[in-house]
C-alpha cells in the first residue's frame, strides 16, 4: 500500500510543480486518506490545534514545520526543490507507518541550529553530503530509501526533479500490475 501512497503523493507534487506552486508544508498531517485509499494533498494542518506541536515558532513569530523543512528554506526562500525535501520526509513518515515524528532525538532548537549551521557553512564536500538522515524504515526497500536520501541532499540543486520521482513511482506501480 505504501508504494501506492508514494505514487499518489508524487503525482500531487508533480501537478503543483507544473503550476509553479510551492506547497511549503508537505507532511502526512496534510494528506487526506479516503475510503478507497486515495490520498489528497491539502494544507489544513495549521488550522488544527492537534498539530500545533509539529510546528516551530521562529524568531520572527512565523510557525514553521521545522522537522519537514529543507535547510535552505530556513535562511532563504523556499523553492520547488525545498518541497522535494519535505516530500521525502513525508514518504519516510508513510513508510514508517507514522509511528513517530521525524528527528525525534533532537529538540526543535537543536534541529534548527544544526540545519542553519549546515546550510550557512557551505561545506558541501561531495554528492554524498546529506544533512541528518532519517533511518531506513523496516518496510522500505533500499532502492526507495536511496531515493529519499537523494531528496535530502543538503544542496537543493542536487535533489531529483519531481517528474523523475513521479516517473519512478509510476514504473513501480506498473511493475506490480
């Protein structure tokens, strides 16, 4: 079922990218699941107080989904590639069966300091330089986990394009038919 959810979510993000829309809050809390197992990507979580703990209050008073946020989105404007990062965290949530929040070993302040430091240090040594990786979920194949890691690249320009990701999941779905 996770592969179908991943496929649907990649299609939703691909659609938004064709419209040049940056979602900026991709997470399972913003996915509606219908009885036919269709997923719709929304942006309603900030309106619900039950998700308040998933947002971090920045110094300028803005609520940010820090645990899903791409590092560059904290210091500059978010881009479509920032959504790729958040998309991968969301897939990690799905493959982890939404068992826990991303980066639970760190406080919001620790995670913020780390992300801002990594982004501002410009110490991108090679293509394998990623920020804090979330662990591989037990039901997630190495191939899909490797894709998630590519999406978490510290350099947003090195992240895959959503069209390539959507194509990958379309092929995965077709191979199951």
